[in-house]
C-alpha cells in the first residue's frame, strides 16, 4: 500500500505548476551544451562544451549545488584546446510577478571553482580559479522539465602562459526538476 501511495504522490507532484518545481527541498539535475560545432565545411572543426549540473533548492527560488565542465576544440592543422572545471553553483529564480511567458522564469547563475584551459603545442594555457556569472531563462515544457538558455561571462585566473582568460558564452540546457520529500508530503496532504 505504501508503494502505491508513494507512486500516486510522485505522479501528482509531477503535475503541479512550474513554480512548484523551484520550491525549497526540490532538486535540479541536468546540463548545458555550448560551442557545438561539427565542422561540415573546411576547415574541419569539431568543438563542444558540456556542463552537467545538480542543485538543491535551499529555499523557494534559490538553489545551490555543483557543476562539472568538459570541453574540446580541434581543427585540422591547428592546436587542440581543452577546458575543464569543477565547482559550486548558485541560482536565483525571479518571482512569479516577473513571469514573461506563462511557463517561463528568468534566473541568475553564478559559479566558482577550479578550472583550466590548455592549448596543445605551447599555446596560451591557464589553470586556476574559474568564475562565471550571467542571466538565463528557463521555459518549462512540462512541470518537471525545463529548457533553458544562459548567457554567461566566464573568467579563469591562475597559472600558466596566460594569467587570465575570459569569454562570453551562450549555452542551451535541459534541466529536470524533481520534487523533494517536503514537496511530496505537501502534495500528499493536499490530496487527502
């Protein structure tokens, strides 16, 4: 009986409104993809950046968690650039009063961690403190799934051939918002 009740609670939790997914106790999991280039023309270029993320909502509209960043850029006859990063992230979603689209929310994201950008063959390399900040927009295609775009300023300060590197990056992401125990209990109490 407990399994049936739990399945019912989870099913109801996945049907609540988008604003319920950014409540205290819920979990965000997903990632962003940026700089995707499959190089169909000359020169043959291949590049991508993948950033998996996980965060917990410590209060309504505020999430804290972590990220991992992996990226590569290579072209025929040129050095290969690899980048990496791992660290903490924070997100703040605007309130429902700032809602532009019915199922969308603006948010701000900031990260801090350790990272690096290394170019093969003695190019400009930096390894050290990885920082980023920027605005984003999440559109909830279902109450539990959000598509997002994020424009971030990325800075990397540390050691290597270059002491500081920075860029402005536009990425697209896919996030799943899972209800936490407190949300599941609220839904269960509302159903009774």
